[in-house]
């Protein structure tokens, strides 16, 4: 063999030798089997991927913003592009966000994209959980993954809250102070909890560094671990799948209609990877359009934090509005003191901790409330699950009315009245409307079922 032929042969064998070397160390053949896993061709299943891609965008844009942000409340002289602040002594955190927005190339665009990615992240998680809830995809053996996903929703809201105060402008710091008051209202341990979270009395010199540390390190790491665990459980247990109309011919074999051991769908590689790539770029395009055309929080308009002032309109983001509604609706006379131990229980604690805690407890516990002893690998039609669907509708109405209560000042202004006149109607609606809507849904769905349907039990496949 000539030297040229030897070189050609070596070049041909090089990829094979490289693969063998890597396979011996990383067991790539096992990974190839994983790449053959099937994903159901259901568009609604992609909501989880949208959430994942939003988190990636948040991480990338957050790295960019973190290069220029100064987590400090120390005063510095402003010498940037906003004329009305020229030469003034301003908090360093506020100044750094002004510089990101108006002086750093693409800074305003990246800040807007970070903002909208955070909103879409929470929204896609919420919609993903609603899809799982109404189709019953949380049932045995997937209860653990529902709990992990619920934890991710809480962490997403925590990340949004801790990032809310970082610009240290008048609006954000006032709104964040509500969280300090809620933490401080916890009986016995409230003072300690507030100091741990906020670094002392709000706002103190330690508040912004403490929230920044939670926002850029602690919570993102927990979200990353949660996402990895969520995906690992999903891959291990396989996706749920919509009920099949009949037996399916797959290649050389036939898959039984009720066989949950085999998923009918797209192979992970290359089909599902291609679909995921399209979803990623669509997500990125959506966030780019939002960032390009819709402004976000204008800190130059509100100005830096002023302990002596309060903005006219204080309102949290939409995903905290329901909690804010609890705080607005609970009357002060609900506060009480336990005389024996002299423990005061305030309405801030009831509305900001107890009621939201019960909501989250119900969410986490739901797979064990709607418990199924047998494993179920197929989703269900929400119209065939009367009491579960009715419960979900009632919960949505409950959160919606509580969110409207969080905007009671705007509602009162539109109606030409006062919040004290609006609140009683909102309280009645909060107590009556969820039960009424749930009852109507249950009655309608139950009437549409025949006695044989009501007695029919799902027959899950054996694992």
C-alpha cells in the first residue's frame, strides 16, 4: 500500500477510532438508545420546552446584565445620558441600571428581553401545569414530577421577586417592601426571616446585595437542578400519551391500543430535536419582538428610592396579583392576639403567608388527593373528568377574582367609586363564584355522561 493510500485509510478510520475511544469512556451506545426515545406529537406538550428555553434566555441575558450591574446602595455621582439626573448623588444600583438602559450598546434591548423572558417563563410553566392538570398527566407514577414542577413554579416566582428590587428605583423598592412586611409579620420567627431575606430593616445597605445573591446564584442553581431532575424523571418514566383510536402499526410490529410501554411519536433524534430547534427560535423571535416594541419598567420616570415618598400606583406583576388581592381584601379586624403566649397574628400574615401557603399546599398535594393506585400512561379528556375539571375551573376563577381584587383601586376608579365600596362585592365574589362555577361545570359534565361511563374505570397498562 502506498503512503497516500495509508493516509487515506487513516483519515477514513479516524472518526471510527475517535468514536470507539469516547464510547469506552462515556458509553455512547447507551446514549444512542436514549436518542431513539419517542416523543408524542402533541403541540401542547411543547409548553415545557418553551419554559426551558426561556430559562436559557434568562441565563444568557442575565450574564450580560450582571457584567454592568452594581449591587450596592452607596451613593455615586451620576454622569450618564439622562439629563435630569446629571450631577446628582444616586444609589449605585440605580445608576448602573440607568447606564445599562441608556448608555450600554444593546443594553435596553437585553434588559427588555430579560424582562419578557421572565414573564413568559412563569406563564409557560403555569400553562404547562394546567395542561398536565386537566389531562390527568400527574397520576401514578408521575406524582413526583408534578411536585418537582410545582417547586419550579415557586422558584420562578421567587426569581422574579428578587430581581424586582434590584434597580432600587422608587416603584420597585416600594413594591418589594411589601414582601419585607409580609416576612416580618410571621409570628415568632418573622424578624429573623426578614433579616435573613433582606439583610435587616428594609431597605438597608445589605438588602440589594442579599437579593442579588439570591437572584443570580441561589435560585437559578435551584431552578437548574429542578429542571434537570424534572427532565431525568420524564425520560425515565416516558411521556404520557393521548388515547389511541386503535392498534398502531409501527415498523414491523403492531402496538396494542392499550400498551403504555411503547410511546407512539417522534424519535428524539433527529425529529424531536428539529421540532425543539423550531420552538427555540420561535421563542427567541417572540421575545425579540416583545423586547423591540414593548417598553418595560421605566426607572428614569420613577427615580431612585425615596423612603419619604410613595408612588401613586403600586402594583406587583400579574403573577403576584392574586396574593396582593388577598392583602387588600382581608379586613384589619381579622387580626388577633393569642393571649397565653402573646403572639400577634396580623392580616398581613393571614393574607400574605397563610392563604398563599394553602394555595401552594393544595397544588403540591393534588396528585395525592386525586390518587390512583394503578399506573396510568395515557392522558384523559377533561370533559370525561367531571369533578377534577370542576375543581380546576373553580381554582382558576378563585385566582382570577383575587387578581382583580389586587387591582381594586383601578376597578374603583373605572366605576367612579371607592375601594371600600368595591371590596365587599369582591369578597362575596371570591367566596361564591369559584364554588358556583365549579358546580356548574361538574353538573354539565356529569349530565353528559351515561351511567356506564360513570362506572367505567381506566385500565392502565402494566409496567
